[in-house]
């Protein structure tokens, strides 16, 4: 559903509620009570500046609708969510833990990991901007700098070189010469690569359990019994004995330090 559709539905709901409550409210407030008026329409622009303002508002609404995805792509959420998905696949527990639980945990871990960066953006960019000590351009430069520093620490040089080549940009001499639109996809690819490396390490012990259980069942002649049904309890026991969630989360968080 588009942003405009959601806004129209919200406006209709508000209008209906106001209409239903108009009688009692008028009776209490008297003849001077004023009902709000909500209108939607397209009018002819009288000046070119009005068109520019309308386009800026439209662009802002578009960016706000994509803001959650944009924010997640430049944080630790990419790696954490992929690793959690690999862990559930390695355990072969189907939908346990549920996807909502894993994504919720990934989101709060992302906030935990990004807290120093968020604090730096708030102290150096947001608060001075709200206090009108810096303008919008300075706000962007000071706000994007801590995020770029975080992405640079997690991005491989090979991925940066790849996207610099694809963008046909000259060879950078410093980090400042690397555009943000080049850094972001390089960061995402690096995070996916790191997450897949961690996924391999997670799969190895559980694959060994599957192989052992399958060999034992075949030697006993129990061919019709799926090995996954027998190996699943052993996987859960192993994950519990090594305190798997504690170990996994510790290594994930330490990987961003």
C-alpha cells in the first residue's frame, strides 16, 4: 500500500470519528465549536516556487517511507540477521525461534552495536542543528561522517575497489575521496560475505551430527527413519550445552568492535 493510500485511509478514519463524536461535542461545547476540515486536491500552481516546494515534500515523503530500509542497510543489521537465519537453518528447527523473535533480537542488537555511532551523530550533528548552530549542509556532513567511519571499519578493500571500478571513479587517495554511494553497496556486500563465513562455521558441527546419526541409522537398518528427526534433539542439546546464543551474540558484537 502506498504512502498516499495510507494517508487517505487515515484521514477517512479521522473524519468518521469526528463525525460520530460531533453531536456530543457540539452539545458540550456550544455553538462556537469548530470541526476540523480535511481536504485532498490538486490545484494549479501560481508560481514556480510552489512546484519546487511540492516536489521537495514529495521527495521527503518518499525518503521517509524508505528510511527504515536505508537505515538497516548501513548498520550491523545485515550481518546479524543473516547469521541468525543461518543458525536456525543449521539447527533445522523449522520456524523456531519465530522470524519475529529473530528479527526483533537482531534489531535490538543493532541498536546496541550502533549506540556509540548514534551518540556521536546526535552530539556532533543533530543537537547543533536543532540549536541552529550549523546549517543543513553542515548537518549532513557531520552526521554522515560517523556512519562512514563505521562502514569503513567493516568494509573490505576489494569490495570498495569493485564498486569504484564499476562507478568509473578515479583511484582514491584517501577515504574522503570515496563517495558514499560507492561505500554503501561495498559495505553491504562485505557484511554479506562475513555473514556467510560465520554461517559456514555454524553449519560444520551440526553437519557432523547429521552424518553420525545417518551412519548409525543405516548400520542399524533403519533406512525409513529420517535422520533429521533423530539428530534434531542432539543438535538442540549441543547448542544448549555450549550456551549457543550467548556465544553467538558475543562473537557477533565483538566482531564490530
